[in-house]
């Protein structure tokens, strides 16, 4: 029985430590918890925060606001942003990835 509980614990631990699907993108650190990557065609922005009670809507609103502010700060013209949100329930982290196409 101990082996069963140990294997469940290991499974949950590995799930909590699993990397996000966009971790392969080299990000630069910006202020206020933002990370970004800028290339010739795309501005990619990652924003995440710990939320005890999940509230994806408020995180998405913050992400939209901060991604537009960062685009202005970097002086790039973005035609539109596409947003992806995800939640790691084990760690309590909600994250948002914004993809902006450059003009």
C-alpha cells in the first residue's frame, strides 16, 4: 500500500513540475512579472501569478493591458494579440501567453 501512495505522490509531483508548452522560447525579463520575446514577426509575452482562488478572467484582463503597454514601451506596432491561458492547479499558478503579430 505504501508503494501505491508513493507512486501517486510522485505522479502528482511530476505533474506539478511539468514545464509549460512555451518554455522553449527564450524570454527576456520585463517589469511587473512579465517576460517577453521579440523577433521579426512576433511579440510573445508571458504573464503569470499565484492565485489561491482561480480567476482567469482578471488575469486575462491584466495580461491584455500589460501586453499592450509593453508593446508601446518597446515601440513596436502590433496588429492584434492572441491570448492563451492555462492553470496549474497543483501549484496554484495561472498564466497567460500573448502572441502579437507585428506590422
